C-alpha cells in the first residue's frame, strides 16, 4: 500500500514538471506580450521594463529562473497588477474560491451520491424518474445559465437573497453561488451513482449478502462500495474545478475569487499570473488524482496489485 | 460469419441499424430527436423567413418586452413623427391614422424641402412617406404614408435588435460549433483511448501520462491561447477546441477497452485466429458505441458552452454575429430590466441540450445488447 502511494506521488512530479514546461513554452510562443498596452510605450521605457522583469534574458535563462523561484514557492511578480506578487494575489483571492468551492463540493457529493443511490434502490419509481430527469437537466444546463436564472428568481423576483457581492462573508451571500456551482455537479454525481448502483445491485455478492439475511442498509452499503468507482473518478476533476474557482459564477455573483485570474492573466499576457494559475490548478488536479487513486485502492483491493 | 449474425439470425443489418430500428419504437427518444431536428431546421431556415435581419437596429424599439402586439403603439406615433420632422425644422400640425396609413398636416417657416421625408423614412415607425399636396407657397403640406408595423415576438435587445432573429442566427453558430468540435474530439479521443487500452503496457503508460499532463493544464488557459493564436478563424478555432476536448473521451474509451479486451468473446476471436486490428475494430469498438455516443452527447453541450463562454469574454463570435452563449451573457447582464433577454435564449439553449442528452440516453439503451 505504501509502495502504491509512493509510486503515485512519484508520478506526480514529472507530470507537474511537464505541465509547467509546456505552459511556459506555449505562453511564450503566443503572440503579444505583457506590455502591449493600447498606448505604445516608448522603446526606452519598454527596454527598462523588460530589464526590470528580466524578460530581456534568453528564454532558457528565464525558464531556469522561474523554476528556481517556483521551487522556493515564489510565483513571481504580476505584470498587470504592478504592485503585487502572484503569491499575494492568490493569498488574497483563494480563500473566497475555496470557501464557495468547498461548500459546493460537499453539497454536490452528499446530495448527488445520496440522490443517485436512492433512485437506484427505487428504480422505476416516481422518485427515480424525478431524479433522472433533474439529473439529465442538471448535466445539460451549465452554471452559465443556472447562475443568472437563480439570480433572476431568488434575487430579482422573490427578493429573498442578495443578487451579488460578498457581503463580508454573510451566509445569505454565499447561498446562490454555492448552489449555482454545485447543481451541475450534483446532477453528474447522481447520474454516475445511479447507473453504477443499479449495476452493482445485480452482482452476485449482493445476492449472497441478501441470502445471508443482512439488513437492507448494509446490502446497500456493499453495493455503494462497489458502485463508487465512476463517481470517484469524477471527483478528482470536479474537486479541482470547483476549488480553483469558476470564472462564470464568480463574475455573475461578483465574488473576488481566483477564477478571473485565469482569463485576465492570459488576456493580458501576464506571464507570471498565467503560470501561477497553471501551477495552482495543476497542483490541485494532481493532488486530487492521487487522493482518488488511493480511495480507489481502498474501495477495490484488486487495483493495488494491477 | 460474424457474432452479430450468430446472435440474431432473423434480423439483418449491422449493430447500428438495429439500434436505430429500436429507437424508432421509442416515443421519448423520437420526441427528443424531433425537437433537435426542429430547432436545427428553425435555425437553418428561420433567418430567411424572419422579417427582421438579425443585425437590423430599431432605434425606436430598444428593449421592448416580448408581445404579439405590433409596434409602433398608436400613442407613440405623434411624438415619433414630431421629432422626426423637427430635425428638418418642420412642425407637425395634426396627425390622423387609418389602419396602416397615416396623413399628417405639416408646416414650416420656410418652404418645405422634400428632403425632410428622409427624416421620416429614417424613423422606424413610418415608410413610403410622400408629400401629397403643398399649400401657402410650399410652407405647409400634407404628408401621407404607411405606418411600418413590426412584431417582436420575443422583444428586442439593448440595441433594438429583434431577439428572435438573433436567437435563430445565434443557433446556427452554436449548433455548428457543437457539431464540428464534438466530431473532432470524438475521432481523436476514440483513436487515442482505444490504442492505449488495447496495446497496453508501456505504450498505454506513455499515452495516458500525456493525457494527464494535458488534463492538468487549465482548460481556459489553453483555449484562450488558441483564440489568441488562431485569431478569428472560426472553423479552425473550433477544430482546435475539439482537439483539446478529447481527453475525457480518451480516458473513457481506454477504460472500456481495458474492460472489453479481457472478455471471453475477445479470447474466442483470438483463438479463432482473428487479427489484432480486426479484434479492435470489429469486436471491441462496436461494443462501446453506446458509451461513445452517450459521451459525445455530453461533449456537444460542453463545447457549445465553451463557445458561449468565449463569446462572454469577447473572444468568441464577433458582433453583430452572435451565438446562444453570447445572448445569454447579455441577458445575464440585464436581469433587472429585461428578463426576456435571458429567458428566451436560455430556453432555446436548454431545450436543445436537454434533447441532445435524452437522445444520447435513449441511443445508449438502443445500443445496449442486454436490451435485445
């Protein structure tokens, strides 16, 4: 088991390294630069700026610089937010995204898996039909549509909740963004869990468990354990996506999270900010993939020997 | 002789044809297919039938709510004509409207220049205006013409453009994008996943590590780089988007391949001396058609959404051309005053995507060999 964990962690290092290298190269070969403003800068000013940020060095030197700093946990100065380092920007914005995303993740996992399992147990019932339909809709309707619709209904028409803003972290301000983020994921988890549980309930070991007279909830638990696979493999990307912020939801609800930095960084060719977001997301994804693989191994011992 | 004919000797045709046959007896699936075809046909033909070009700006009808009543409303006619005439320094004395025709008495300090008609024509409310008779040496006249009655079934946007026409024009873009990028992702994903899963070993390791690396790149970052690089070349851009949407497909196809290649029928085929490539093409790939189709129906909405997301950032379709996503983004910005700008495009969008999804589900059931 320990060997398995170590092997997965070791795989993570070259993956991260490849991601950093690839995006560094991609970013640099994209036309434009961080100082291409609407008003052209004087050549001397441009020279000085480039020198100040060491952009006048050969690419390989810059790459080495970046890696060396990265290993010390320094993401470098932002080019578009001139007075901040990327680390400072993230330190300020990440807590918002983590709060909203974490809450959405917990909500999506519990409600989604719960609904999916319930629907599978009562296959063919009205509840099953409702869950299937809603999950189908939820998978198709993106947060892009859900977020403004929620805002329209609950903030503009009913006036129950604030339409946007952070409100010093007041609970009411978080409800709509969390729900908007979670709904598509709830649908996805419910769908995956329902399909897998239906399959799992047909398995021989479930029939055996029933024959032994185990209480129904323990039979269901057994089936869920076998059915966890698809939901689990979806958990990795879902968690990384939720926790690193959604540009759409953060824009619509006016939340100062990290989501917008993805877009702003790439649009402004803010090399350091772009690389920072890449590293941030990559770390999340790789970390969650390792966690998911471990959970897989816990659920299904056969995997460890593969 | 293939295993398909062994399994069902009475029926002819390949797996796909029989699945379609089963879909034909499924009312829900057919309804979804019908809805999808209807939306596609509407978007394809609608813009030619619509009285409003999607980029025609009606300055007089900005943000009007959806209604069956034609515009202009009677009460606004007098003001509209008065202000149009005022630009030509001509005064409106009286206005009478009979059905679609109007007659106005006008007067000016100077003899009336017929060019004042241009101001009347330019107003969205009137057309075919002409000076019927002039009096007082041309200082007063009768103006005749037609009231230009137009309907905005779904209202207009903040620039006074007909929303229905824009939704239909945007639908063309969104559907074309969905189709193009999904096909691209399907081809790459299936080929990559099937080869990785079937060959296995070191090849599999390397191929899936590449997928992992691409996975770990933030998607938005890749897309924005692509947009910046490919610029405004629409088709190329969405081929490129399809070319990065294939990762999920590759993973799923690989998983299915791994599962299928251990099955008895593959061993049987191998024992009968069927070549490796034929096993993959004839025995493994057809068995995952259902999974692939279902996943493709999940990819299409994702791609359509991605395009809309880019439009939202101002990187996608360029104005005045539009797409459903761009329309929804505009609607999301004007919830307070004009919810119809969000509701109608969202309804088209959701209906199309839901139909795609239901169709995918039903197709999967139709392809499922257990349901035979």
